[in-house]
């Protein structure tokens, strides 16, 4: 029998939620491949989100890490497809850092990097952290990052990306210090005890700190909205710092393969 890693819901719940999302994904993929239309880029955005939700459900119910990694890589692959459709339809975002004059990056890319709300920022952070936690293909990871952001968008982004691509400079600021300053401090720290202490504080207060984000209420909703509560960013930093300890593993929201 497989072990449910997140016992907030039952094993049957996770199976039914997976089945629902896999069927939804199948329908979206069918629609998006039928023909190009005005909603194609948005459909690809939904498809990408579904891949990551499916990966989280698989982890919550205890599936094998290698199988989960393949689903996350599918989610990464959709980024380039989505962006290609935005380019094709000339979907540049309005107000996309108009003062920026460089032509090195498309307008929508600068907007993603510079003007995202915390909800969007945190979604990117969790994707980057999932990639490190599940050890996804580095080329796919690098392509995703190049499509999505630019160096200097955020220190934590820069730090995580640099660990997989040493040519990526770490020069960003902390975009949301009230929410992520402890994560920043853990990235900067070198003492193992200090890193553990910081990550324990961050993970312990994780859901309270991020209250108000759409991710943090679905366990109370119907219709299989819940996919699991996992503080992937703490696990990713701990992995990079070789600081995964028993004290961290025992924390409720800290994901691990132990």
C-alpha cells in the first residue's frame, strides 16, 4: 500500500483529484491542438498550471519522485509554447516597464520580471523550488528561466537559478521582504546551524505569512481543489545548502523523500 504523504485528505481523495485534473488536462490539450485562436495562450497557461497541480497531488499521495519529475518537466516545456503563442498573437503586456529601452528581451518578459504581484511572484518561486527539489533536467530549467525572467528580478530567483546555471548573476533585491526575508537570509548564510534555524522559522510560519494567497485555502473547499501544502522553497534551499536535517523533516510543511 502506498503511503499518503499529506494526510489532510484521504488516499481516495488524491486519486479522484488526480483523475479529475488528468481528464481536464486531456481536454485542454485536445482544444489547444485543434486550431489557433484568441484564447490559445491562456489555454497553455491553464495547461502549465495543471501539470504542476498534478505533480503536487502525486507527491501528496506518495508517488515516486522520478514520475513526479517527468510531470514537472512537462510543465516547464509548456512555457516556451505559451510564449511562442503570445509572440505570434503579438500579446505584449501593456505597462511593461516602458522606461526599459533594451531590446534584449520581449516586452512581456520584462513585465513578468518587474511588475508581478506577489501571487504571481510566489507561483514562480514554487516552480523554481520544485525544479531543484525534484532535480529536473538542467537544460529545461535554464530555458524556462530565460523565457520567464531576467537577472536582477529578485535575489531569491537569482540565487536558485545560479545554482543550476553558474553564468546567471546573483544581483537582485528582495522583492517581498516581509514575506521572504528569512529565505533570503538562509540563501546568504554559511553556518549550518544558522541555516537550519532560519529555515525552521520560515517553514513553521509559512502558511501564516502567506495567508491571503489563493494557494492557502483550498483544503476547506469542495471539488478537489486541494493539492497539498508544501514549502518547496525551504526544501530547495536546504538541499542546496546540504542542510536537510531531522528537525526540518519533522516540520509539517517541509517536503522530503525520507
